[in-house]
C-alpha cells in the first residue's frame, strides 16, 4: 500500500520553535481557534500565531484563568468551552457562528492524559470524550465557518498513539480501565479524525493534519505522581527534567502544530501525521517515532467517524451519498 507518510524536507526540525516556523509568514487578517490555547503548548501556539498577525480565539474551560494567561497577547480573545460537555460545545459554536466570522485555522490542542477513571456525559470515558469526541463535535458544529475559507484543521495527537489502536469492543473501558491504554486510544482517534476529515473536506479546500508535538513537561502531566515520572525516566526525584529523556521546550513543542497549520510546503496535502516539523515516516517495529499503520488506515478512520457521529449527533457531511 502506498503512503503519503514520508518526510518532505521542511527545513525545520526537532529544535525549531513556533516563532522559527512563522518567521516569514504573515497571518494578518487570519482567524485561528486554538483549544487549550492558554496553557502549555497551546499558550505558546497562541502567542506565536498572534505574533504573526492572527486573531486567536481561545476557548477555555476556565475562562478567567485563560484571560489572565493571555492578557499580554495582542489579538487573543477568550470564550468559554468545556470539551467534555457537548452542550458547552454547541453553545460555543452557536456564539461563534452568530458573529458571522469565518475560520482559517483550527488547532485542537486541548487534552488530558492518563487521568484516573472519569466518566463524562452519558458515561463516556473521559480521555476519549474530551480529547476526541469534544473536538469532533466542535469542528463539526463550526463547519459552516470552516469550509468557506478553506481552513486547515490540526489535530494534536502524540506518540502515545503507539500504545493502542481503537478498542472497538470496549471503546469506553466499561470492562476494566487502564489510564495509558485509554490515552493511547484517544491519541489514535486524534489521528484518524484528521485522516477522515481531510478526505471529506478536501473538496471544500479544507485540509487536516495530525501530529506528535514531542515530549514536553507541561500541565498535561498533572495526573501523574512524581514517582511515576521518576520511574519513567522523565525527571529526577527533585523534579528536574533528565536530559536523556529528550524533552523539548514548550516553544519547540508548539512548532509542529504551528507548522502544520501554516506551512506553504503543505499546500495541496493533508490527512498525514507530522512530527518534528515534517511529515512523519511510517513507524518501524519497536520504534518510538513515526506513525502506526492503524492510525492512518482509511477504513479505521471511516469507522471511527461513523461511531463519533452517532455518539455526538454531529456530522456536517451526513447528507453526502
């Protein structure tokens, strides 16, 4: 089977920053929506896009905290959104659509990782619901504002997708919960969402990408005990990051999502998984990098789309035959 998963020689790499990527790009007059855009990688993404001239909307579960975080960012606008609550997703989308604006960039950056077993909505597993279903519903409800401008939609996955494909027989972990398997499934869902959205949206000029930002210590690790991070070799007992772990800075970690959202090198492309500011290669056995075949499988992507549309009741392409 042929694949588009091959490096294109972007000129950037693992240590490039979001500002490096945008150095020669003018986003004046562009509108971006960055979920989680007030913390960690999301905040660096907001700063970089706004610094290049974009108006950035930051939907936030904690809008007061978000306003404080982006208070010094010219061009940032905060609104309320809880991705684990589909009523909140609908309300945010309705407010935005009522403004009459169109969207040029959507970066689905918000997420949770390896949390204790938590249920949201009608009993959905929280990582799948928040990281995937909330973003699925958000993009679907915003579609009338996304399609006219031929936007790029960027789904922030991670190397965590190597942990698990979609558990079709127990998506919501009703028969035993494992926080890392749940995280892995959610990150695979992020990639598959981009694959199918790109297929469905390309006729409207909308292209979608997924990516691994790299290893970065951010508030995403809030649910992990210090002992667990020490055991994994991420930090020492004093909380200091260990160099062998190869962590990026937040500025470096934000670079790949900004690159995917803006790079002219990606014109006419989409539905691919990126890392280190380039398209990733297929993963080889035992490798930590690259993308697993099941995460970019078109049939898996279509199956997940159908499941997600059924669960959320949102599908802007439902009338297609």
